[in-house]
């Protein structure tokens, strides 16, 4: 009578290892094992690299939004002026900014002048959007002020203007050059409104990391912007920064109460929420698609095990007559399939992590092969393809791969365990 043995005993691993090292006559089994191993490796590699790129793209995109734009923009629904006309903007911007700055969690509240105009160096002309800020507020913008990638002297901002690197490149100017700003709504004369044209020295060129910001944005001192756009004593908006931008909805009501009844709010999630939701949907779809690839790769293990069981039918019969239990036979073939899944998963994790950590070198190689830049910042917004390895993503890929490998391995292993030893040896 067969006696039970301890699960996953040493001899079970020994038999499984011998079966995996197929002889020349059983080359088909060896080929299927290698195909299964390579398939699992590539599927896990693709899943980890995709998850890393997805996390990196989202993190970089959100960081460029929060690092160069207001977390909350407070603007006016309109005030009635002294002559009965509707005035857009805030007539006491400093007082309102001070009131908003007292809201718990608000790190900065700054009055802002915003306007669209043309900028020219005398030969080339391009459109731009001007932001008028106080020098200390401009210096505190994370991706534009202190600590950012920029050229020029930040301390000289009150003496000139700051250009985005894309604007400077379009005009072919650098720090020390002079450009002309042309606003259509300028001085009102008897003949109508004539454009306002002023020349300014470029004292600072910044790179925020977003193509649409660097190629369209100009900063000038707040008082100069008021004069240039005929808005003396006014501010178009109040730019607000908070400690925790992810919880921006919690700040909306306190900021609105501090700003007064004529104020309206526009948060960074209002402006970019649709894109972030689209990213979430794309993330889920990509995970499902790549999970199917892992499943297909794991199914190769089934094919290899079925061939192995068929080739080892005589061995199974002999082992069963020698006293090996059904459980031991099941575990032997389970180890054969699981071993392939584990090795493939480990190799896939190593390859995926290595690729994610060296994504810049990989993209450079692809650009060299392609002969041009495959990543177009004008379409994708940011300048490079980022990757961010996260432990949760790696663990998800490992759990998915091992789970599928173990599940699909169980069925052919169970078939081998239930093989009748008499039938297996009948024609031997």
C-alpha cells in the first residue's frame, strides 16, 4: 500500500529537475520549456516597463502642471465701476490676496495680470501669453523661479521680462537681447485704438518642462503689466498655491469665502481633470491587455506539460507501482511548470526594472535607429519619455505572472496524477 510522503519532498524536486532536462530524443519537451520561459519573461518585462512608463508619464505631467501653474485661480464675475460700467478683475487685489493667504493650507496668494499679445525681435514674430507677477511671487514658482532650469539673473526680473525657452528659440533671442511686445488694445485716440508697443530686455529664460508653457508664456513685473494693459489698480486674477494640491477640493470653499461674493474659482483639476481621467482609463486598459499577454505566455506552460506527461507516461506508471502517491506525481509535474513560471517571472522582472531605470538610453538608441526624434513634445506635452518604478506595480506583475503560472500548471499535473499505471504500462 502506498504511503504518504511530506509535500514537496526532496525527491520530488529531483524528479522534476530530471524531467526538465530533456534528453535529445525528447527535444520537443525542451523546446516547449524554453518557449514558455521566454514567453513569460517577455510578457512580465512588457508589463513592468509599461506600468513604469505609465507612472512616470503621469507623475511628470502632474508635476509640470503643479510646478508652473496656479493650484487655484480666483477670478472675478465682474464689478460695477464708478461710471456704471462692468469691470472685470479685482480693484483691491493686494487686500484680497492677503485674505486668501490666511486660509489654512494656502502657501501663496498672488495678484496676477494676464493678457495675450504678439512678441517680436524685429524680424520674427510669434504669439504669446503674458503673466504679470510681483518679483517675489515669480521667484517662488517651482519650475520657473528659483531652483529651476533657467538662464539669466532672477534678481534682474524687475528690470525686464522672462521668456519661455520655446519663445526664445522661436525668436532666436537670448538673455540681454531686446524684444518688442505688441498689444492690440493699446492707447485710445481720436482715430480709434492704436496698438501698444513697448521694448523690453530679456533678463531670464526658463524651461518649465511643458512644451505648451515654454513656447507661449512670458512673465513681466506686475506693475509694468498693469501699465502695459491699461489696468492700473486692478488684477485679473489671484493665483493661489496650496500645501496639498491633490486635496484641492477641500480648499475650494474656504478660499471662496475669503475671496468674497463676486469671486469664482478654477482649480488645476478643472483644467486638466479630463486628461487625467483619460490617463486612468488608458492605464486600466493597458493593464488588462498586457495581463492577457501574460496569460497567453502562461498557456505555453500547459502545452509543454501536456507533452511532458505524454512522454513520461511509462515513468509515471513505474513510479506509481513503486509506491508513489497521486499527490507526489501531481507535485512533481506542478514543480516542472511552476519552475518555468518562477524563472521566467524573475528574468522578466530583472529585464523590466533594468529597462525602466535606463529608459533615456533606450530612447536615445531608438532615436539613433530611427534617424529622428520619435518622441514629439509638441504632441505629448513633455520633453522626454519618463519611467517611474513603483513597488506596487512590480508586485502586481509578479503576483499576476506567478498566479497564472501556478493555476494553469495545476490541470496537466492533475491529469498526470490521475493516470492509471496499468494503462500506462500495458503496451510497454
